[in-house]
């Protein structure tokens, strides 16, 4: 019965991740050097992630996987003072990177590893992330199964595989007993579970989730009694949470309800305009609307912010201030909806031709079934509406930051023409577009991401005692965030010729130094192998040329 479906939390998972099943785990690590008994990175310009301005040149000392010293060694434009430098001996690894910029490792607060529908091996996803300086990822939904993600998390923590450190946030109501087996068909089987419709069932599932080793929960929606019990119990036992407030339940449970119950962060923006309604209680749906028709879903969503209280109005301010008082986190994932305001831009991004797997490209193509492939007849009218939507959305997010609120950087890649790693850098650009100073952008990508995970004592800033997670780039990312893209940025040289500059040079995770450009080359080879095996090309929908 449809009423029962609405009461079943796991339905949200099925609707959003209907094509996801387990993918190939990452192979044993074959790249990266270290950790070293002592590593000295010399002469860098430090952006520490706290919001402090750059300082340099500095030398940074790492012993095994911990930062033990940060030493200023001179002044810009003058020779470095050698007598101020930390001393190296025959057992010290020295990286002389004078003039390079060093930042904390990036935290992707919303990173799906992909699934069978996308056809993305874990190695492919992990290396794209690491090639863009992403050293920590929160996986909201653990779509490949909790056991699978926990296995990859454990191997990443011990650096047995090349991967960011992972945090598994299980989708509320998901089957926690699904096992990794050698039989592909067994991997795809799903046990039938009793729908969660009472507070007692919700609390039992939440405690079982913690016992199984999850780091948190991602919610989609359920009846208010279930939501209140589950979020509050999850907070009581010390886990964190995220929520995509899907339209099927948001009329009776919006962002304010979640924040009051103890939710850690909201994902995207669903549920926030509904909390800002003042002349209605339900979204102004078209009267032939069908949630299963994703063009309906996303086209109508582009009109939502215009139905909310106007910026800086009394009700707008009231909602914002309550969220601030609750220490609530916004994880907007601006990039994942950007195709809605400029489909051609998203579809023709230059990296697709080289770094997008043919199976992922097929998943992106217009489809009535694949999630995020709702291009049945996407028009200029929808794009214009979404551009207005972004202006209002960004205004709220920027002002939330201005009033001291925590805003994080999440990508939600693997859907809607957004590619792992590359999309994360686009998210940083969109935070800049929203009004963030570049230093505020970096803080959202690092310190605030770590805070949202409860990991700020270990990661998120470059400080003595913390884990050695770094992004190192030759160019100044504060002047141009595009230099963080794997493909770099275009510049004209002295001969009036276009050249490429930038791209992350080294990603350091847990004291291990990875050649970021080599990781991208590994990804290119994976894509080439898949193309050759499938005799596939990346062509635009409806065309037979690349």
C-alpha cells in the first residue's frame, strides 16, 4: 500500500539509489611513498585551514604520520635563512618545494563511492578523489553495503589501499546484515526487512547500526515519531547524522524538525525552503506531478526557493538564527545541481572525454530510470528558473556563514554529469560564487568538514600534533581555484601560447606522499582499458561524434 510505503524509511533509499549495488573493492596499494620516520617539506606557503592568511616560506616536519614542527624560515623575496631550518639527517626525507602552496587535506562531506549502475571500481573513484587532494570522505548511505564500506575504511586507515579515510553513514532502515561474498548474485540479493514504523523499531535499528560499526546515519524521511526517535537516539549514543529531506515526507518533517531533534547536517537544500514557508505549508506542486518522474521532481524543485520567505525577512532571519543556535551544519552540494541551470556546460566538461568511464557516461544519459538522468526535455525555461533558485539558495548559505554557521564542501559525484574529484573542485568554485572569500572556501573544505565529522582534533587544519594530510600545488589556489582541477587552468605564456598550469602536485595522506598527477594517469589508463574492452566512446546524446 502507498501509505505503508510512505511510512517505510528504506523507500527513500530505493528511490534515490535504485541502481546501486556493490562494486569492485580497491586493490592493494601500489603507489605512495612513506610514511617516513622524518619528512621535511621545505619552503612552502602555508594556508592552514583556520581562515588565517597564507604565511611563508615555512618548513613543515612530519614524523611518521604526525606534524611535529611548523617553522617560518624567511621572508618573501629574500633568501631562506638556513640556520632557522629544521635539521635533516641521513634518515630524513626532504621535499624541496619552495614557493608551492600547502593546504590541509580536503574533506568531501558528501561522497558516494558509486555502484553497479555507474560501473565505477573503487580504485577509479578513490584515485580521482586523491588526485584532487581529497583525503577524507563521508559516504552518506553506504550504498555498497555497510560491511563493504567498513572493509574499505579499515584498509584505508591502515593504508593497505590508496584511498581517502572513509566515514560510513548508513542509510536509515538499510539491511545491516548484507555480507561480502564471492558470488556476484549473492552480492545483489537484499533481505526483506520489517518496515520501521514505530519509535521502538527506530531505536533498535539505530543501536544495531552502531554495534555494526557505522559512523553515523543518513536519513531520507519517515513518519515524525520515527524520525524524532531515531535522530535523538543516534545523538544520544554518540553518532552523527545527515539528511536529504525528500519531498515524500518534507511536508511533515522539515529541516527545523531535524535540527531540533539533533541532526548534525542537512544535505543539499531540500527541507530548508519548506521551513521558510510563510504563506503556504506545501510546495506548489504542478497538479500532474509524479515523484517518480524525475523531470517533474527536479523542475519543480527549481521553483522552491521562490516560494520561501524572502532573504532577510523576519521569518527568514528567525529560521536562520534558530539553526545557528542549534550548531547545525549546512552541506549544500551546489555542484550536483548545476546541470539544472546549464545542462550543456555540465555535459561537455573537458575531463569527461578522458576520465569518465563509458559505463558512467551511459548512466548519465537521459533516462527515465537512472537517478539524476532526467533530461527528457530540459529547456531554457527550467535553466532560467534554476538560476534564480541558486541566487536565493546561495544568499541563505552565504549569510549563514557570515553569522558564524558551519558550511561544508560536499560533491555528491557520480550523478548528473558530475565526476569524482573534479566536481569537488567545482563545489569550491560555487562556494566562492555564493560570496565566500577563498580562505572561507578552504576553511569549509577542511576545518569545517573535520568539525562536522567530529574529527577536528586529528584533521582539518595544519597544526602541530595533527595527522599529516596535505594538498600541495605549485600555483596559488586563492587567486584561482581552477588550479586545483586535475586538468589545471589555461594561461597564456610569454610566447602568446596557451598552456596548462596547476593541478595538485602531491596529496599527502597519513604521512604518505602520493604523486597526484600519476594517480590521474592511473585513472586515464583504467578508462582507456574500459573503452577498449567495450569498444566505447564518449559521445553526446543523440550524436555519433565525440
